[in-house]
């Protein structure tokens, strides 16, 4: 899915644009950072539901494309990704305008809707209700090039994991290995002790 063909802004200008959108959402009565969220399905569970079933998922927007009366977005959670389709006729004009004009790539949203599969076989959800859960004030790294600076990759691992699927898979596997090792030794009666580490450079 392609993103919108909008002019590229530097990161500071982009932040100002997103801040204004945040204020516009607040003026419309939308809390951009609610305290609670309802999720009935992970995306993996939602894709396993039969077509026609109602699902409720949460995910980060990774791609967005507006096509007049239709808007397509891809959202991801820790279990996978799915296409979300917003038809203008499904909800109010105000809700459609807010979604198309004020919601950006990297925002986290909650979606409720009907499961279906497109003619091309893509797993999708037709939105009947949506909720903004977190407004992102900075854009994601370029999806084609990712993070090029190695120092930035190591300092901002969360960004690296968002755009680099190989790195994300590695950290998931590492987490599983460490959990298995801890469970194994705990079952054997071992006690885990974290000892201080002496460094040559103060930090």
C-alpha cells in the first residue's frame, strides 16, 4: 500500500503540523491519549475470524491512502497486520473528515468493524467505529530506507524494531530464549542474581 503523495517536511515542521492536528482533535472533543482501551482481538485472532464477523482490534498505522470516499490504512500490532477500510457512507461526515485529515501514519487507533476479504485476497476490516488511542507527534523513519545511522539504531531501538522486521524477529526470539532459560533454572531451584558491572567509562 502506498502512502499519500504529500510534500516531504523536515521533522520539526512535521511535528508542528501534527501538533496542530492534535489541537484540532481536542477541539472536536476527542481525547488524543485516553486512559483505557478495549480490544477483543489481536490482529492474528481477527484474521482467523470468518468473513462477516465483527472484530475489535488495536494497532499502529503503518500506511495510509485516501481515495475520495474510501480510505485504506494498514495497522499492525505484535501479532501481525491487517488492512482497514473506511467508507464515507458508513459513519458521519465529521468522523470521516477527522479520520482522513487528522489521523496520520504512526498514530495508534482502535478499530471495530466487519471482517471481509478483498477480491485480491487481502484480509480487511470495514470500519464501523474507530477510536484514537495515541497521536504520534513525529513521523516514522522512511519505510524504504529505514534507519541508516547505526548509532541512531542502537540509541532508539524502538524505532528500529518498528521499521526493521528482521531486528524485531531477533528480539522476539531472544526474549523467548531468555524466558525459557529462566523458567528452566527456576524449576531446578536456582536463584537469579544480578551482579554489578564495572565500566571503564562513567555513565
